[in-house]
C-alpha cells in the first residue's frame, strides 16, 4: 500500500472514532435533558401544592388503594394490569372531583409526568360508571367514605 492510501485510511479511522464519540455525547446529553425535564415537570406543580391539598389527595389515594386491597405504592406501579390500572384511574378521578387540584398537580402527586394521564383517567372512570353498575357503586361508596372521613 502506498503512504497516501495509509494516510487516508488513518484519517478515515480517526473521523469514524470522532463521529462515534460525538454520537455517544449526544445520547448522554439527550438523556440528561430528558431527566431534567421530567424532574422539572413533576416538581413544579408540587411546589405550588398546599399541604392541605396534598393531605386530601393522600387520603383519597389511600382509600382507593384499600378498596382494591393494594398499597399506595402498588397503585402507582408502572403497570397497566387490572385491577391496578382501574384503581389508579379511580384515585386520579376522585382527586380531580374532590379537591381543587389541577391536572398537573394530581399527575405530579401520583408520580406521573403528563397531565393528560389524569384527563384520560377522568374520562375512563366516567365511561365505566355509565356502563357498569358495580363500578358506579364503588365510586359512590368511596365518595361517601371520603365525605364521612372529612367530617
């Protein structure tokens, strides 16, 4: 091989190595940016959440978890399995119905990063109440129990 070919081959190898380093750095920067965004989105609504409101939402979550024989940690585990998903939707809908919290505050309190999760939960619970009498009775019983506990 000629020296020009060897030199071109070495430059190509250096270029490819630099490109790989740049790609890795870009991925790391993107991951850090995503993490920072998630922290900011979750912390901002809670920063403006009065302690009394947080206490109300906490009691709603505990009541929903107990109704489905779950712990609050299980209620917000990252799963779509039943009955956990239904209980989680009920908790979010009750937080929206019974408190003055915004969707962002409810989402942040429940460990979610998007307020749309709460909006979807409210719609799902309303639809479920319209089509399932047992579910509607559970909704009414939880509402009554929470009203009684507030007195």
